[in-house]
C-alpha cells in the first residue's frame, strides 16, 4: 500500500506525521522547482509553520518535468523525509498541497500565484539566466522567448514578472519572493532581473512598482541532500509500512537564513527555526565559499583520484587536508562575518562531510560546474587577488573541473551542464598541454574577464591542470 491521505493514519510509529489537519490548510506559498532540496528543506520549515499558521501550504510548480507531480499526485503530495545520521529518523511531510507542471496549465499556476503570500524558488544557478556580471542575460533563449510571449512564461524571471503584473493590475499587494538557490546575493540578483525584464517588456510603470513595493529578501539555504536512491525507498517503506514513490533524504543539520523583510511573519519563521537576519550576505558568503567551494573542489579532485562519495574523498588524507587548508587559509580571510565563528564553522562543515550515514555522490556535486564555480571559487579568487593574497589552492578545484570535463568527453560520457555542447567542443580541442587551460579560461560565460587576465590565477590553474596530485600538496 502507498502513502496518501487515506493511508496516513496507518504510518507506523515512531515516524512523525503532520501535526495539523491537512484539510484545513490553504495554499499561500508557490514554489518553483520541487526537487529533492526543496522537499527536504523549505517544505520541512513550512510543514512546521503549518502547525501554527494553516494558510502557508505549498503549491509546488515544476517548470518542465512532470516527474515529481506524477510521483506525488497519487500520494496527495505526501512524502517521507529521512534524516541520515547514526540514529536515523523518518517523518512524513504534508506541506505540499499540490504539484503543478507549468507548461500543462499556465493559468492554474497564475491562479495560485494570485493567492500567494510567498514565492520561493530552487531552480539552480542556471535558472536565473544571468551573465557573468550577475545581470539578466537578455540574449538567453528562455528570456527571449518570454519577451515574445510574456503571458506563457518559461523562465523563473518571466513567471514572477507576469505574476506581479497581474497583482498590480488587480490592485493587490505584491507577494514576497525568496530565492533559495546557491547564488551570492540571490535576492538582489533576482530582483534586478525581474525589474530589468519588466523594462525590456516595455512595462516601465510595472518596473517602478516592483522596485518600490515588492520584497526579494536574500536567503542562505543549507542542508546536504543526496539524490534519492533505491536504498532510501526501501528504508522508508520499512519505516512507514507503506511505499513512497519519491522520498527524500538529508543530514539532520538544516539552516535557512532569510533577510528580514517578512513583516509580521518574521516571528513565525523564527519559531519554525529560520534565522531572520538583517544581513544575509555574511552567512551566504561563508556557506557558498567554505561549504560549496570545498564541495566542488572535493568533487572534481576526488573523481580524478577515483573516489565516488564525499565521505570517501574525505577519507583520503590528500584531499581532506587540502580542502581544510584551502578553507582556513584561503577562504576564511575573504569573509567578513563578525557574527560567525569561522574556525568552528569550518570544523562543523568538515564533520558534516565525513558523515558516514550520508552517501553523497561526487558526480551529483559535479553537475553544472560552469554555473557553480563563479560563486564557489572564482569570486573568492578575484577578491584574494585584489587583496594581494595567493590563489594557488583556490585554482585547484577550477583546474580539476577542466580535467573532469576533458575526461568525461574522452570517455564519451554526457556532461550534465547547460553549457555541455560548448564544453564538449573545448574538450575536443584539448591535448593535455598548458594551452588547454587558456581554451577554458576563454569561456566568457564562465570566467569573469578580470580574473582571467591575471597571471597568478592562470599560472596556478595551469600548474594544477598539469599535475593535480602535486597541486594537492600546496
Ligand atoms: C552541493 C550542494 O550539489 C552541490 O553542488 O554542493 O547541493 C550542497 O550539498 C548544498 O548546498 C548544502 O547545503
């Protein structure tokens, strides 16, 4: 038997089930991107809030694939979340009221957006359609398409702008949009993108209204969430006594820091465990540069050395001590986070990476490298150069990514990356020499020109590209 509203009461103890009556809840949140991360993170926070505030159920919107809807619709949106620790715990999350697939029925999505108090998003870095300078890329195919047919958007920016236009036309106050992706200044970038898009649509009044009235708080999200596998499905079925087509898993650690433009809801978010902060940037920089920067470095260098998982790579002293040196000596000096005990934070992140209950595949982290490197390593390297600090270790993950792209190409393995075709063409022209590094560095949509022009960065990348093992001794 399968998990659903009908079978919920049969879920076995000690699995926790929603602490509220689901039939009494109402959609107040529209979320774009109902992947595993959203379901393990924001949906868990809203599940807690629903116990005190019934009008914050989620309408989850998939911009393309029907897969999550197909898995969760027969379950009435219910699914299990497993915490992977030495003492594992499983709970059933009830905050997702429905999953919509945007292209199938755009008006149904707009109807939900009409009643939304919050719009949240986990569409990954590429979903923001930004240039390397962090501005909306008006030449991006999705943005061009949305400018042609703004009433049937395909991009996040297109959806939010059209929904806000409808709010304004109906005389309603705008919803608050919370970006939950791993981008520096995510809220600011999304806000600028939406305003820019409204202007490009010729909607100058709308752009001014959004600028004056709509809130786009920045947010930092954190919880290690490996992809779902059959082992998880089995573990969950045994715990629940029911099957679940798409459970999710994460570590117990979970953090969400949201910039305080939540008005009266700030107390509710805080009660659910959200850190409501005046400034998110210090938290966000620390997390992106320390955790995600180390993750990507471990992924590309670890795969090169034959490892498969994060905890496996952390068992290799060459990698573990390298990322620790990079975090403490190269990343920490780039942070201005007086409220954060950075040395202790580094220690916690390394302990989390070692969690033996988590099987986090390096290949999962390796996805979308062309989009991730900027926020995780390149911005840190640019600032280090400007401050006269070395970039040798910061360039290692970048060079390991280049090696990864070439290796995948030679093995005939597909690259999961929006720039896959461009990267394959670069890899095809690589011959293992120093010149390969220049070929990669010439990719303007990956590398900011100001960084590429700097000799120390180029030579550090070339050194690590030529001999990764030697570079790991740095
Ligand atoms: C990871 C992140 O896949 C990746 O790129 O670095 O998903 C990471 O696990 C999360 O940001 C942790 O909060």
